[in-house]
C-alpha cells in the first residue's frame, strides 16, 4: 500500500506528501514516485490499489478542474469507480465500500474521501493521512503539531515515520506545496 497525507496551513497553502514505493506480488519497487496527481492548485492523492491512481491520472482534467463542491467531486469519482468496475464490498443495508483511499487538496483546504462515498472537511492546521502507514503518520504529526511544528516539518515527520515503521510504505518522502492564492 502506501502513505498519503496533507495539511492546510492558512496563509501558506496546503502541503501534500507521500512515500515513493509500490508493491506488486510481494515485491517492493522504490521507483513509483508520488501518489498525487496535481492540476494547477488542486491535487488528488490515492493509496491502495494502483487502479485508483490510474483512474485519477486518466480523468485528472475533469476531476481537478471540477467546479462543484468536494462532495459532488467525491460522487463524480465514485461514479468513475463503478464505470471501471472497481468492485465494492457490500454490507447489508449500508452503502457499498470501495476501498478507495483518497485525499483531495487545494491551495485552500483538504478533504478526505471516505470508502463509503462520504467526505470529511479537514480544518486549517489539521493533518490528514490515509494508507498503510496512517497510524504512524498521525502519531508523528500529532507530536509535531503539539510542539509547534510547521506544516512542512509536520508532513516530513509524518512521512518519515510511516516509511520507517510501516511495512506497507517505503522509498523516499515526497513533498509538494499548493501555495495560497494571494
């Protein structure tokens, strides 16, 4: 799997990051690169199935130039998953779960798309992570933010903790700033 994370820093912009490894059939490759697709001041990151990253890349223009709300974007993305026959896991009486681990980020904020199609808005100076190293990343980010860490420092600490401690993460930390629009 992987680690993706984001942190909006008011007045600065939104920091996004990931590890750079991937695995296939039990083999780890360290040349995958970032798990984010960026168009202008918007980005979508994915963890888990490589098909998610492929769908986001293939439809980056329509997804990352979309002018609707983040919830409408999540619904649009969910429709793409069904179009690509990304198999959901169904629970009786609940929305199908798509094992889609996605974070949407702009220069103005961060939204976490849930596996059942919901959206969490992440407030300013609050950290968001998803993927195999999520727990390690949240722990490192919490410590960093509690000790007056910067957005950049927090993302770096979170990525490094996930890479160092999770067997599902690897490679080097990758970091990018979606700068605030002044």
